[in-house]
């Protein structure tokens, strides 16, 4: 009897290679690795929940700065450039695709940045670097996997690498990864196989239910052993027609010359099948959360086996740990890039993302300065109540509510002035 075994392919890192006769670098075996990441996001419920939860924690309640009151004009200009909607999209691409991009749009004289807009990272491919190792541009195509020979992807220069004529440049937020230069693999690369496993298990179950819950089968052909070529052909045809989770539950129809030469079909019963599938599902969930660095699933709205009400201190510890170990390192790379963009407009602010953590969960025990306290809580702590002995006509020497109102009014005036200036530049 000739028995064959099928070896499942192990994980392979994404292929990054030059395209013959082209100026860009492909990403993935068919230049579609970003599409693969999107598929794992769409097909695995645990993976998508982890990504969405971490993105929400990264973005928090938007971006702020600790020195907004000292530099109200710069703060107003920053708010006009960095829109909340665009920043949320940057955070999403950065987590899900491993990198993110924004369009930096200049005025006519290219002396100031007037707009910063998110650009979908999956539509970009890096240009071959120059002799100094600098990536001077990226190429844009709406769907690289469907690109035709007649298509001509648009070249967009990178930040500070364009000419005076280039009024739009790209800034790419890309963390360093050893062994990678043009692209950065996602930080959850190690759990992509388990995301695929979770997708296939759910796909198998739903197709098995739709097709009648039929068991797996063993096929014995009793009319002699064919040649190696014939065996391979039969094996491939059966695998194409009945293999994979999407074909679970399909029936087999056979036509035979006689009963003696008929193929023998024997059902193969899997003992404790429900327990094995449950194990695979649980194992995939745990490994996906491990790959994303989830300290406690409750932080993402995923219920675990522990009680919620009796673990308040454990939840607080998990929240603080995840914020410091997972979230802030992701935020820092984005903040560094935003500060570099703002520096072109001579804006120097101490930026931070306003946290989503409840104030009870924040670490305030060892914080001695108001600046650090504001970064941890996201609350402007410099304002105080209007004192009874305050000179309401002269508030220069105090920090009362009246002074705060005056500062807020000045910020609004600056915003109006900057909006008019940007309008004139665009015209």
C-alpha cells in the first residue's frame, strides 16, 4: 500500500526584492503582503479585536501638548495641521501594517506646510535607495496586485527629498527592524499563522454545517496501483475538489465498471472532535493575544475566566503595564515623526497622546512635576479656581480662571488668523 503524507508549509517572512526593469521594491511574493495583513485582520476576530483595541489606546482622546499655555500660537497652528481624523488613521495603519504615511502639503513658495493628510500605506511601494542609502520617493498605485503593464505608478518624493516644484511629499512612519530596510514587518508577525488558523477553523465549521456535517473519509482504490504520475494526478484532483476548509462536507459521487473494482470509502471518525477543535480555537486566541502583547484580555473587552469585580487591582496593574510596555513605544515613533514635520513650520511643542486610561489607573505616586502629571492623566492641571482675593482687573501675577479664559480667547484669535493665512497661501 502506498501512503502519502502532506506537509503544511511553515511561516515564511515576506519577500522584499527589486523588480526587474522597475524603480520600486516589491513587498511579498506577489507584491501583495499588505493585502495579506488586511485579510488576516478581516478573517480573524481575535486579531481584529486586538488591533482595534490597541489603536484606540494609541490614539486615546487625541493629541495635545504640555506647553500649550506657554506657546498658544504654536499650539493653535499644530491643531490646524494635525486633524484628529487623520491621526487616528495613521495610528491604525501603523499598528495593522507596521508603518504609516502622511502627505505633507506645502504652500506655493514651499516655505510652510499648510496641510498634513493621511495616505493609505498599502498603496505605496518604496523606490530603490540612492548611493547614500536614502529612500527618496515612494510609488503610488491603488491596487498593486491588479497592476497592468500599461499602468504607470505615480512617484511621490519623501519628506525633504523633493524639489521646489514638488508641493506634496510623503512622510513615512517606519520603526526599525533588524534585517529590514525598505519595509518594517508588523510587531505581531509571530502570531499571523494563528490568525490564519482561527480563520480556517471558523471557515471549516460553517461550511461543514452548511454541507450536512459529513465526516472525513478514507478512499481505497481496489483496482490496482497506478503509476506515480497517475497517483499524483488523482491525488491533486481530489485535493483540489475536496481539500481545504471551504470544501468541508461535500459529498463524493463515483462511477465504477463493477462492484469489485469500486473505490472503497471508509469514514474516519475523529475521537473527541469537539474538544480538539475547541483546543485549536483557544490556542489560536491565546497565541494571537501573546503576539500583540495583550497583558489582560479584559482591557480589550474580551472576557476571560477570572472574575471582573474581584480583580480591580489586577486590572489596574495590567492597564498600567500595557500602557507603558506596549502603547507608549508605539506612540513615541509617531510623535517623533509629527515633531519633525512641525519643526519645518518652526513649531516646537512637547506632544503627547491623551490617554484613555481611567485616572484611577494612572501612575501618580512618583510624579513630582505638573508636566509629567499632565502627560499621565491628559488633564490640564495648571488651572486653579478663581481666588476670592483675586484682582479681577489685573491677573498678571496669578493663574486664575479669568486668566485662563483670556488665554483661550487668544488661542481662538490665533486659529482664525492662521486659517485666513492658509487660505491666502492656497489661493
